C-alpha cells in the first residue's frame, strides 16, 4: 500500500491560489490518486481523481509528474468556504480493497 | 437524493454493551465501506464489501463485524463495546471496486463510557 505524506496545515487568503502537495513514493502501477475535502461534522467529499499528467474539473486541478511519486492539488481563488481538511488517497481499489486516508491537510482561508 | 443514510447520528453506550450502526444507500452501488475517524488520525478503514454477500477486513477490523445481506444495507456491529471504540464512524459506497468516487454518509458519533 502506498503511504501518503501531506503538510499538516496551510494558511491562505481569500482569492489566492492554493497548492497542496502529497508525496507517495511507493505508488504502484495500478494506483490512482484521489483527493477529498472534509468539513467539520460532515463526511469527506470527492474533489478530483487522476492517474498521470494533469486533470482539471470545475473546482480544482490535479498535477501529477511523470514519476507519479507526488501530486499537487490546486485550488484556484480560494474563498472562506474552502476552509476544510483535504485528503490525498492512493490506491487501485482492486480486490481486497484497502485505502489509507492519512491525517490530511487542514487548510485555513483567511479574509 | 438521500445517497448514504446513517443511524443513529450519535449515541452514548456503556462499555460491554452491543451496538449496531446502520447504513443504507439508495444508489445501487456495489461496494460499501465503514471507516472510523479519530482526532489527528484521519479515516481508517474497518471493513468493506465489494458486493452483496461478500465482506472483507480493512485496516482496523478488530472488535467490529459487518454483514451485507443485500445491496443497500451494510450494518456495523460492535459486539462488546470498549472505550477505545469511541469515534466518529462513516459509511461510504462506490459504484464498484475499481477507482472512482467514494460517497460518504454524514457520520455516526459513538461514545463508549
């Protein structure tokens, strides 16, 4: 199982772009990289998933270098409502499903 | 759209008592999961089910059991609760066991005294 390492916390200001990097040195060939967002007293919510290069959706971008040993979640122009914990997951979700969420990155957006 | 429904929302339980946390999904997803979340430890997988009739152990299965009699329901049972099982429990589902989005419920907060 690929273990992930993320910064424990980050601060930002409204309107800034935020980049959260996740290290996963032992990522396997079949593994995908997925990011979730969690607000207090709520379940995590899917943000984005990718395998290699760059993936973009309406809320974020995910950058994955060629060696796939790290990934960066990019949140453009954050607002106060983006204050949350962000989790990076790595896994193939094959038979014998197992996931490791890790402690996540607590993002605090200030006015 | 209901998605994942968990019950109860919160519960205080005496040590040694049994408890079943209920989880129901209306998305007809094949795979379902139970996680526990403790402060500073993120989410840890307890048990999972790839399809109705099958279950598997996750990262922290001891003290918990699950069943998957049908597609929609995935109850988690604590046969004899201990204080270390005080946690927030999240049920989740996904369309299948391959890569894809996990859908989470709102959680069940359990306190074992």
